[in-house]
C-alpha cells in the first residue's frame, strides 16, 4: 500500500512538474520577446515582476517533485555507517523533521494570502498585480508540498514498522548513496 501511494504521488508530481516546466518556458519566451522588442524601442514592461512570480510558483510547486525524486540536499555523515534498519531510522527522522518544517511554512503562508485578500492588496509596481492572484497558487504549492511530505513520512514509517527497511530507501533515502549501495 505504501509503495502504491508513493508511486501515485510521483505520477501526480510529474504532471505538476510538466505544467510548471511549461509555465517556465512560457515565461522565458515572454522575456525573450520583451528583450527583442527592446531592441526596436518598445517593451511589454513588467517582465521582471512576472518572472519573479513565476519563480515563486515554480519553487513552491516544484518542492514536492524534488522530494520524491530525492533531490533535496541531505548531509548523511552518520547514515552511511548503518545497516538498512539504522538508515531507515535516519530517513524517517529526516522526513518527520522536514514535514514539521513544511507544515509550519504552509501554516505561516496563509496569513500572508489572507491579508492580501482582505486588503485587496496590489503589487507596488506599474502592473499593480492583485497579490492574491499570485499568492493563492503559491500557497497551494506549499500546501501540496506539506501533504506530499506528510504522506511520504507516513509511508516510510509504515514500512519501518513492517521491517521493510530497505524499501524506504527508494523514496526517502539519500540519492548519492543509491549508486554506491547497489
């Protein structure tokens, strides 16, 4: 059950990653068009603002994908010295800590969004972008990351309790070790 859930989350995150990638490509094309237009004396204006929003959205939504692809940085000086059970304990501990941090970030992000909605806040830029339009999907990305992180933690914990220690390595282990362990 745990491994099926992780595989489902990976499939969903790959779709999200493709959508985010297309958004980044569209932003790059927009910036390129603006640069070309500047050569002839005109401009769209606001490209740096839109690029900043795009990067914030890509970051919040990309974190869950990065988690399940073992792309987050980990320092595992002690972990490598242990057998599968010890490594699994370190992995579950790291996931518990990560989940706690990400849930805290998601919780603390909501007041930012709420304030923007309540005050009808707009960016202090020429575009005067309604901030809630950008902050709501940004917040949703952090919530998604928190959900994926918590579900991944529960899956790793479930496998640990079932003494399936080596299986946790495929979705919460340290990526650099994957090649050396096999």
